């Protein structure tokens, strides 16, 4: 299988497994689509980790057959990839991309759909599309612009330069860079931390960021009353606020809470 998924203690792990370059072929993308649907239907899943087998995260799309397919048919295939990428990005739970080695083309674009990218020191990122006369078909250039600004997004896309993990973090694209041998452990720590967190609050923050991305600060602000009404009715918010009030009144340090996701 080019893609497989597993669930353990509230963490769903999505694995790109199409050696040696983890190319994003149809089988892999359909596997990802099925895994996304599983997450949407399972409230026990609180975090998704997107990772890859082997030395490299992904070299991007399976271009070996592109020159044998008519343009209209290729557009349909790209449309499937875009739908799957959008669905991954729109999940209400935090998504973490754990990236090692080369993260190129569509692989970079899939990683950009995660809320947080944790990268090994040796990881490199690249919009390879321009070098072969194509463009970022899964929405990569605009998502780099969202995180790092239009100027940097244009430079990376127009030059197809390879970006180090350190430079990607400095630009705001990567959340943390770790030694190569610690990538799995640190990703696990992030996943465990977020899985213990307030799932409904995480979903609310994701909704606000999505509104901001499409309509700016004003669009996100308009959502606040509706989101607040929904969140304030949850067990997690009621318990969390009550616990903080009690701790403050007693002059005690607030303790880390366990959230149910309800």
C-alpha cells in the first residue's frame, strides 16, 4: 500500500509509504481521502500526524505518466488531489506534519496543509514545479504566502530553490527544527500534548484561522460570537473556566486539565 493509517490513544498517524520517493500517486491520495473520512467520523481521534517512510518525506506528484495523459484528464486528477488536500486541511483537529529529508513539489504542498510542521535538521523544502514549467497545483505558493509573506512565496516558487529546515522555520513555515534522530520522538511529544488539550478550542482556533485566510481579520471577527456560543456550551469550556476561577480565588497555581473533547 502506498498509504496507511493507524490510530493509537487519540492520535491518527497517516503514513506516506510509496518508496523510494513517496510520490503522490492516485492510490496514495485515495488512501489519504479514506483516512480523512475516518477521522471525521471518529470523535476519539484528537490529533493527526502526517509522516513518511524512508529517507525523504516526498518528492511530490507521480510525474512519470503525466506526458501520456490528455490535459483534461490531468486536470481531473489534479482536482482529486486538491480535494483531498483541502479535506486534510479542514479537519477540526490539529494536524502535524513530521518531515525528514527532501520535501519537494506536491510533498511540500501536502505538508503545508498541516497546522504545524516539525522538521528534521536535514529536511529541505522546494517548489520544484516551476523548474519543469508547471505551478503549485495543490495550493502551495499561496500557503507559503499566508505563513511567510508574498515576497518570500514568490521567490521560492519562481526560483525553485531548496530551502533548509532552519530557513523555513525562520520564515515561519516550520514550527520546530529538531536533530534528525529526534524527529519521531519530538513529533510524538507534540501529538501527545495536543491530544491532551482542549479539542473543541483547537477546532475553534482552526475555524478562526481559516476565516482569516479567506477574508482577513474582519471575517474572523464576525465568527467570534457564533463560535463563542458553541464553545461555552461544551463540558470542556465550563470545566476549564470553573477550574481557573477556583484556583485564582484560592491563590493556587492553575493545574493542567484533562479535556474530554465534549
